[in-house]
């Protein structure tokens, strides 16, 4: 009884409220129209194609810059994409063509071999890191490993330019230095991104395959010899 | 009345004090992963927050219990990820210790019993095989280049197809031979698997780690001195072969004399074939190399000479 009285007390005054009839009560009951504006921001169907492409290109370029100046950031990991790795892989495989006696089997790697080594190698390294207990996701790891091929692709471009000038000992020394520096840069960049996601007592077990991967790519670049 | 209770209470206190004083002490528990982590040797690598004690006096007891649990390690079915994750349950120090054990075989120490301790891994065999493939192919290419250094007609070729061939040969050896050996040993033992038999993974593990010595050997083969190469082959085969023989002899010696010797001899012969075959194919000296540019030039010369008849 007392409880029901207490419960009704907040609404007790309502029965005394009355609205006099000469004050019109009017208003609008409608959903605010700003929701359609919000829809426009999320829907990208209406934007020009140039903007769509530029947005992806800007994202790819942003990641390239992150590889150029590697520091422990999560930018590469958060928005992963595989456009950059594909671009780099195809560029590198194309540049490795035109080597000595490409058609017979004594020459350098074929296009398919470079492709398989890069992609299959990345997949195997990612599986290895996940099996060892890493917390990075599959595609994030592929993204990082692919983007960190960029210094080696740059080294390949430099090597081809140097080889135009001749293929003697001096050019070999220059190419060796360039490839070694870019191999070190690639390994350092990828470990800067991947290191935090590994359990601490297995870090070396995860870093070694990455080292081997970039070493093999570096050897393919260094041993590229143009056809005479 | 009070005294028996006091005595009992003190016993518990002592045990509790012991445990609190030494929280890392190896307590025998029935899960295989615990066993392996508490018997890992003290190492300086990795995180290092946990002190892992090497309880060598307890080795026999723990080995017996872990042997019984040998077949029950895998978690989940073979289609789950966790099943394969259980094969990669190693730390950096453990892998380094196993590699050291494969390079320095001591007569008393069985690789599987001493180093694997019922925690065989697939990390070592797989990455040692991959490294060996590339080291053999790269070193072979370099040695070919060095042996042709003085020849002005020689044009350097990367010979990338050798990587493919090396990969096929080495992976077939490292995976098919253990399958065959394990099948044969299991068949010979019949149903007494628990008594000294090795699981399939342990066999693969031993073969994988025994190939490690060939990696520095293949790098040293670049030196173009023939007797040095043969000496290196001998040393590597002795070390690697003795790891295998020391591992498999205790299992095989219970069999008839003939079968035991035949099994061990087959192991050694296959290992020898791999080493010698790799050397002969990848590290050919200059006179054995196919000289295709010279031979294609010769017929052209002949036709030019015979034409003006």
C-alpha cells in the first residue's frame, strides 16, 4: 500500500495538469532528414571512378612510405591490402626476364618461378609464424612481407641500369653493395613490423625464414646477367 | 590430542614452503607439454623470465612416463589447425640445442631420447631442408663459376633449374626414407610399439636434423680443391651417419643379427648416396660441364667449309 503510494507519487501531479484550449499544441513528427546525408558518406557508388582509384593508390603509396622509413607502427597491419605486393612481384618478375639464354634451362628464373617463390614463400612463412603461435593474421603477414620487397625491387632497377654500362668487376661490386644494402633494409623493415606479434622466446625462429626469403630474392637479383 | 594435529600441519607447511621457495621446480604432471617445458635445458636466448631446470636425475622417470604418453600428444583431428600447431611447440633454445646435438653425436646419447624427449617438431626438419636446398644450389652455382674463372669464353649463367632439382631430391629423401624406415621398423616389431619404438614424427625429426651438417659442408665445397671436398664429405657422412646409427641401433639390435646389420647398412648407404650424389651433380668440375656453346659452333664451321666445293 505504501509502496504503491510512493510509486504513484512521481505521477501524482499529472492529473492536475491541463492544457488550456487556446494554446495550440502543434509540431512536426518526422524523421530528421540528415540520415540521407550520412548515407552519402558511406556509399561510394556515386563518386567518380577517378576518386575510387586514387583512394586505393593513396593507400598503397602510404604503405610504400611506411616501408621506406620503417618504425614500429601498425599502419601496415591495420589496413592491409595485396595490391602493393602484386605490383612489386610482377615488376620484379618482369625485370628478371631477358636474362642470359632465357629459353634453355641454364638461365635465370622464369617468370612463373619468381612468382611462385615470392607468393608461395610468403604463404609458407606466414603459416610458419602462425604455427609457432604468432598473433598476426594471415593476410596482414602476406601484406607486410610483400611490401617489404620494395627495396629489393628498387635494387633490381638500379642493377639493370648499372648493367647497361657494362658487366665487369666494378659493376659487380656496385651491384653487390646495392643488393646487400637493400636485402638488409628489407629484412629490417619486415621485422620491425612483424616482431611484436611473436611470442618472445620464438622470435629468432620466425625471423630466420624471413631472412632466408629475402636472401634468395637478393641472390636472384644479384645473379641476373643480361643476354649478350 | 594436539601433537598429532601439529605434526600433520607441519608436514603440509614444509611442502608448501618447498614449493613457494622454488616455484619453477619440476612437478611431474600428466600432460606431455608440461614435461617438455620443465626438462628443457637452461638457455640464454629468448625471453628468459622462466628458469627452466634441467632435472637430470629425474630424467629416467620422466622419460618413462612421457614414453607412455608418446602417442597421445596431438590435439584435435588432423583437419584442425591446433593439430599442426602441436608439431611446432619448440622454442629457439630447444631448436639450437637439437641442432647442436646433431652436429656432435656422442656415443651415449640417443638423439631422440636425449634431445627430442617426446616433443618432436616439424620446424627443424622443414627449414633445414629448405636451407639445404638453397645452399646446395647457390654453392654449386658459385663453384661452377669459380672453376671457369680463367676461361674467357665462359659466360656466367645462374642455372636456376638446379634449385628445382635440389628441392625434389632433398625433400624426397627427407620424407620418403623416414616413411619407409618407420614402416619397416613398425612391421618388424609387430604390436610391441611401446617398447623402444619411435613414432613417425620422431623418425622424420631425426632425419631432418641429421641433414644439418650438410649445410656448412656445401658452403665449404665452394673451395675448388678436390681432396678437400672428399675429406669434407667423409667427415660430414661420419657425423651425420653416426647420429642416425646411434639413434636406430638400440631399436634394431633386438632383432636378428642379419636384419639389424642390414637395416643399419641401408640407412648408411642411402645417406652416402645422397651426399655423393649432391656433390657429383651440383659441384661438377670444369671438364664435366656441358659445353653447349662450343659444340654448336663446331658444326656451323664444318658446313661453311664443305659448302664451297
